C-alpha cells in the first residue's frame, strides 16, 4: 500500500514495522527516492509531547552538543508471549527490539 501511494504521488506514514525483510525495506527506500515522496515510519509513542519537546530542546542547543545517546527497551512482554501464539507482531518484536532501540536513539541524536 505504501509503495502504491508513493507511486501515485502521496507522502506515506507507516506504523512499525514498515517492512518484514530487507528487500521490502529497500523497495520502500528506492520508491521514496524515485518518486521524491516522504516515507516516514511512525511509532505510537515516539512523536508524543515529551519526545518532541526533548528533540526540539536538543536541536536548539539547550543541552550543548549531544555526543552520546542511549536507550533501553523496558517494555518487557515476556509474560505475554504465550498468550499471543501465532502473532507475527510479537514474534517480530521479540527478535528485533534491539534494532528498534537503536533506531529511536539515532532518530533523536544523529541528525544535526
């Protein structure tokens, strides 16, 4: 759906996960670059008031030069894995939560 929307001239916002494998990720990137349309991966809490306020403060230099960012995945769903048998979102999350943390930290502090 995201590829189709960009091909039809629309900007796209996708809830996580945006793709399930590297081929699909590159399809999104290549289509976004070819069509010159934004393809933004959303997260249900990443763009909340606290996160955007902190990002704005960092971009305005209120913390000085940010030279280190750190994150943690404190949302432990281990007790619930068996309740969600055959649930691809939880299985995916269990395997890729470290990548999720890295993305959140890099999204906040890598852009200057």
